[in-house]
C-alpha cells in the first residue's frame, strides 16, 4: 500500500523538500513536485530527490501544441521520473504525442517509461465558471468522463481525479486505467482549503490507484508518523 501514497512537496525550497524526502523515502511511494518547487529550484531538484532514493512525480501539467509537449515529454523522461502529467484539454494529438515521445525516449535510454497522466477539469473550477468563462455548456462530470476516455484512447496511463470522480471514471474507463486522487484527508487532519475530501480508506475503497497527500504529512510535527498512519488506514480498506 505504501507504493500508492504520493507525498506532495508543496514547499518553497530545496532544503525543506529534501528534509522531508530524507524522512520519508522508502516509507512512501513517490514525491510530487509542482510548479513552485520546480521553478524555484530548477530540474536539479528531481535528481536530488532521486539521489536520496525517492521516485518523482513531476506535476507541471503540460499544455501546448503537440510538438512542444512531445519535446518536453522527452526531456522529462530523460530525467527518469516516475510520473508526469498533461492537460487532457490539449486534445488527442497532444496527449498521444506526449506518451509516444515518452515511450520512444524510454526505449532509447533503456529505462522504464514514466506514467503519463491526464488532468481533466481542475477541481477549482465551478460549474458556473466552466460555462461562463471556459465556455463549455456541459456538466463538469460529463466533461471529466469525456476527457478521461479521450486520454485513455490517446494512450495515457490514467488521470488525476477528485475523490468524487473515482466511481464514474472507473465505470467509464475500466480497471486498467490509473486514477490518481488528491483531496485526501484522514479524519485527524485539517481539511485546509480542500472542499470535497475523502479519507485514505474511502479513497482506496472507491478504487483510487494512487493517493496524493500533502499537508497532512508535510505540515505534521512528525511526517513519518503521519505517513505511516495514512498507510495503515489505506491497508484497512484493502483488507476489509
Ligand atoms: O496539501 P494537500 O494534501 O491538499 O495537497 C494536495 C496536492 O494535490 C497539491 O499539490 C495540489 O496542488 C494537488 N491537487 C489538488 N487537487 C487537484 C489537483 C491537484 O489538490 N484537483
């Protein structure tokens, strides 16, 4: 179960990030670095984390013309990351190009292809904003499912999804498609700004393949203990 837990390193700098990696490596599945850490420290942070034995999910949500994203996918694959993501709204050709480029680069370098994950509708977008600003006159739930199916057709390994989306996505995409779920909160942790949360046990029960958890671990006075408690709760679901 520990392999399914991805810790979001939403911290300002290398020192803090590596301090957490040192405490948690071998005890969780991977570390997610996002725009803040990647842009403040540069790609070297990936190597630093790997040097401590951690697997890395680079959460940069690529979204550009297919050629540009494919080139970026090649570069990211060369960094031997475990997972990276692209926006499904970039379309079939962009997603297909990204995963194809990752596969090609991995074969050339004789390394494992990173998991390529699609981002559908950001959970910060409300139905009203979706219609008025994004300009899509459809329910968010329908659009999430449509983009997940498109991502699957384009050869992506899975999608990021809020806990509430797990069941409909499983139904639409089957059991082989990975579902990576943030918005996870154990009962003993603060919800922070997350609105629609699920416990680790519930998320595993619903069928999430990977859970992304940040502050309940990174802001805990004992991150190791927090991670161990979360893994225990995930195991409860698997053994139920
Ligand atoms: O600290 P917390 O557990 O809320 O962190 C969750 C992580 O997952 C953050 O890095 C956040 O950006 C990311 N995320 C999210 N909701 C999404 C997509 C990504 O919380 N829909």
